[in-house]
């Protein structure tokens, strides 16, 4: 049985009055995963002069130049 099917089977055994709580749990868990993935894809953190600065992709060359200047 696929994991997806197992989850659906478990949900069938949850009382109707508790389904809103299960929905909230799943929904906000998924949103958190989505936000985490977006953050990983849009910015990287580079240590610079004792602090951390977040650079987005268009300025990545600036971040790398800053990093190289510390060597």
C-alpha cells in the first residue's frame, strides 16, 4: 500500500469533529515546507566580517567577491 493510501486510510478513522484540526496540521505543515524550500532557493548566507549577510541570486557575484577578499 502506498504511503498516500495509508494516510487516507488513517484519516477515515478520525472522528468528523476532529477533521478540522487534522486539516490545519497538514495544511500548515505543507506551507512550512513550501516556505522553507522557497527560502533555500532564493538566498544563501555567506559569513562576512564576523556577521552573516543574505545575498539573493542576482548579487551572488558580489557575495563571492566579498568572500574572496577575506582570504
